[in-house]
C-alpha cells in the first residue's frame, strides 16, 4: 500500500510539510510496511490549465503541457491514498496548488475517473482565516473524483515550526494518520 502527499507550500520544510510528516509517522506506527512519499510542489513547474481539452480527447492520462505535473499525476494514479497539504495564502490554497488541482482533476475525470475510490485526506496549515475555503477547494476535487474522504487536520502556525506548538493540530494530524491506516486496511484486507 502507498500513501502520497502533495504539499502545495512554497516552503519545503514549513508547517504544511511538518503536519504531513506527523500524519506519515502515525501511519508508520501502525504499519511500517506502508510506503509513504511527500511530493513538494515547491520548485516544480506547474502551469495553469489551458482549457484545451486534449486530456479529454486523448484519454491517455496525461496533460499535453511539458511541465512537472504528469510525473506527479502518474504517482497519484498508483497510490492508494492521497493527502493534499495546503497552506492558506490569502484565504485559500496557494496559486500553484490551485493550478495543480484543476489540471489533475481534469485529467482524472476524463480518464475513467482515475482517482475513484482512492482515499483522500487534507492537511491545512494556517494563521487565521481561509481554512474552510481551503478545505472546500480540495474537497471539490475529492467529490468530483469520487474519492473516499477520510478527514482533515488543521494546524495553526505562520513561521516554519510554529505549528509544533499547536497541540490540537498535532493530535488531529496523528488521528488522521491512524484513520488513513484503518481505512486502508478495511479496503485492502
């Protein structure tokens, strides 16, 4: 079984990644044979959707754009569970994460619902506002893709590492990891 996380933060070692690691650790505590991988969108080239509908026409599980998206999408298709990690920037997910969601969602939707029945989870790092809007943004991808939503965790923190002081957020991330593990076992055993 494999769980991947897509971190939309421009900070590879920021609060979003730290929360994802807590989720991963909770999964590994239950079963260290479950493979986990974090993919950072930071430093990757993710263009906006061109609305060209080539993914609809070609039905080859690819976008025609030559950036970093197709390699990440291929890993998502192979994963059993996908965690989206999103810091809140100006009330929603980062712009790069939004572009990523729009494109992988289109490719998956028109390629036999490639994410159908995969487990979906969300990790949000935020300062104040925007947590619910960010959850909604990612949840729409999950709903449209017919994924199984296991839950979310929200951590409070602005500067890298500050989320470590949010005991409730840390507990929520641990619980999310345990719930992902539980559901993976129910589906695969």
